[in-house]
C-alpha cells in the first residue's frame, strides 16, 4: 500500500532561480521524481522565497516538467509570486504546471 509520502515530494526553490542555480534544482528535482513510483506522484516546488526567475530558471522548470511527464508524474508550483505567475503566463508555460497558493 502506498502512503502519501510515496506520492509527494517537496523541493524549495532558491531565492534566485537562474543560470547559477538551474543545474542544482534540476538535479534535486530529478532525484525526487525518481524516488516516487513511475506513473504516480507529485513533485511540489515551493517558490515562496523565490524573488527572481530568469530564462535559465524557466528552462530548468520546463526540463523538470518534461521529465515528470515522461514518468507520468505531476509538477506543482506552490506559492509563486504574481511576477512569477505573470512570467509563466507570457511564456505560455503556466498551463504545463499545477499552480497552487499556500492554502492549496
């Protein structure tokens, strides 16, 4: 029997999600996705403390989402700022993710 811990993993995004941090977050996300059974599970990326995202950071999020999709898993972006939501919208990436506020 699977427990909720099997089905969800969490990752806190860095304050600046960009060129300097893209590899680190992508590798951390990949490890967490691989911990969950293929075909199930949610990776929750908490953006509460993230104040800046550049194109490299968006690219990292897109690669994470692509890997999750290959594994039939879901990526949730939790607590994105209005600026990050706007950036996801104008780059047409918003619909690739489940976007949640802190209260769910």
